[in-house]
């Protein structure tokens, strides 16, 4: 989707949220439509605003288990810090494992006295989550009138407009639709910073700009140069003055000082280039070769600092009285501009609706980013929630595998802790997870119509099929599918059998929040023949349970 330039400009000149964009004050809720931002005064504090602690504890325990050796002979990651927040309350912040554990790329463990345990204030190399900081700085320049996202990058960086790039826009860099290749070995093939930057400026698109989504570090390296050119200040100074200082993020920035080394998680043992065990320097070789400050990587931070930034996004760009972005700018950063590429939803900075790491928190409004070093940020405005998992998964080797199951476990744990309130009465029916689970009525002579409330948040391939029949032969009536809407809808259907059942079918995806059925009523020619709210015992549940939330 390409928003018209006038619309973008209008959104950026508005300074107040419309009344419809004010968030409601309910807590512990998952099942509400997305109405905008959290109240702008919301600040992080410890607490639990009505969440079920069991799914959160299970997720945290699973993260801890991932620090133990598995069938591969090594853990998924050496250590982690998990932070979960809802409605401004930090409901969990738990370190586990080790910030420094190994001495070489083979995974030789250091003596116990030399290992460094994870702590709540451990500092991590955020890797590509750094791209969000660059994107925020770009949008701050847009707010100041120095940049327009619909304009060619070459307007601000004339040297970029070569080799077929003259018409690539700022928006296309922010949404990874520029056509530039993902990566260049800058540290290997060019001798110094000026030549490495020139190599990026000289790059030739691999696909026609705007024709495809290709995630590219070159997009953000270019934007780092663009903001330096239009503002007259280097990227690290812009991040400090525009983000970390106003938000009060003491442990966030590039090239952390040696005084903080004892709190920094180690990353990889590198022999090419010969850096040894990397700790306190950016892991990404290209960012390292650019002096540790680059648009695509280089930012270090803690879970708490990152949560404050996330809360500022939920608040519409402000935290503790300090505004870093206008509400309308945040909307642009979290509005999908990539509708032509449905698997790659992306705003002007944030990735959107990526279930592979957002898990059951995923929705078209859910924003976030990941980092190669093992970092994850998920910001869910629909439930006003934050899920952060920071790991040192490349310590000691990037070849030890993926951490995506851990990313989803954390997001799923928070999602399942949020209540889906029944529409009627004290509970609603929900499948327990086994495919083929059935919820079936008894024999209902004269049944003609079924109606019920449904909350559906299912992954692609999952469904609940409404069927009618005589108990032996069944006919499909309606299939309930869909994800991300998080709202109750009333379903009505005609039936031509004496019995009704709902069959849960699980696909091969990651799994969603689930499905809930409530207010089940079946009527005939002479009125109601079954009111399941009054007579729940009339339903036979196999693999379903009555969820009392």
C-alpha cells in the first residue's frame, strides 16, 4: 500500500489523537478491538494487572530449559533475559543462564568462576533491532520537515542516485522494497569507512524498486547516512539526543564504554575476522568495520531500556512527559505499507504481523523486530502489551541453530495469560489443542437454526468446522477461520439435522490464541430447543473445556 503523499503529510501535521483513538482502561484483556494507543502517561512499574500467572511462568520455565543442553549436545542459547509487560505493568523480568559461558567457538566451557551469569541489567547487542532506532531518527527528521518519505533518496544523498537508484524513495528503504540486495561484505572487500559507504551508495538494485520485498541491511545503512547529511549530526548523536536521553535510557547506545563491560553479554568467537570472543563490540562485522555505528546494527541495550522505548510506542510516542514522536508518526511507523507483499507486512520502520516470532500476540497491528544475535521485541497495541526476549544465541557460534521456538514461547505465554472474557455467563468453550476435538449436542428434533458467539484467533490452516447431522453422518455448515481480529462476533446458520457439532482442526502453523464459543442456542419452529448457557450438560465435549476467565 502506498499512502498518498497528502495523507502522510496530514497525519504528520496533526498533533492530537482523535477521541476514537483513546485506549480503554480495562486490564488483563485480550479480546478488544484495536482503538489506538495507551494513555500517554502510562509508565512501567512492577505489578500484575489481572493476568493468569500460569502461562507466563510456563514460558519463563521453557526459556530456562533452553539454556540446558539438548539432543544437539549444546543449549539453544547460553542465557537470556525475558521481560513481559501489560498495561504499563512489568509482569515478569527474569534472567536465566549465562552472559559469558564459553571460551572458544567449539563451546569449551570456561571455569565456573570465570562464567558470568545473566542479570536483569545485562546489556545485549541488539543487532537488527538497531534498525528501529535508525527508523525513529528518520521519522524525527520527517517531523522537522527535513525529509519526505515519498521523495527520492537521491534528493538528500545525490551520490546514491546511480546505477538505477535515482527513483528509490525513503519509504522504499524503510519498508525494504528498494530492490537492494540484503548484504555486502564491506569489512572484507573495502579497506576503510569512506570506501565502504561508497560501496553502499554505488550498489545496483537486484530487483526493480517497488517490485518485491527484500530485507536489506543496505537500506538502513543508507538511511543512517541520509540523516547525517540532512541534520549535520552523526547517527549515534541523533539517537542519543532524540531517543535515549529524553527517554532516560542509561544503558542504550553504540560502542558501550569499558566501564560497562562486566554487564555485557558475550556474542560469537570469531576467527574471520580474528576478533576472538566478541564482547563489548558490535557483533555485526559490517557495523564493526564502520566504527560500531551504522544504520542497520550497533545499538546495545538492556531489557528494561528496550521496554521503555516499547512503552513510548504504545503511548503514541511519549514517556514520562518526554515526547520523541508525534502520535501520527507512530501510526505511520506501524501502518502496513506492504500490502502487495502479504507475508512481509511492514510499516515505516517496524515489522508487522510476523507470527513466526510474535506467536499468539500477532495481529495486523502488532509491531516488532528481531536481531541476529538472538534478540526479539514485540509490541502489541491491541492488548497494550510488550514481549522482550534478549539472548546471546550466537555465543559462542552462530551455527548452533535458531531460537524461533523460544521467541514464540515468550509471546504465547503472555498472550495466553490475557483473559478472553465470555460474552455471556461465567465461561466459554475452547478446544484444548488436539486436532479433531469435538463439541456435540444431543438429539434435538425439530432443530432449524444455530446461533452462538465466536472469538476466533487461529493460525493459517487452523479452523473450527460447524457441522450438522444425525450423529452418524455429518455435513459441513460453516468454517470458522481467521487471525488477529480479537473480537467476538455473532454467528448464525441454518441446520437440517437433529444434532450439531463443532470440530477443531489444527493445521501445521505456529498456532494462534485459539477459538472460544459462547451463548450457544439452537431453535426450531416453536422457539428455543437448546440454551447451552442454562444447560451446558447437554453438550458432549471431547477435547474441549469450559474456560472460566
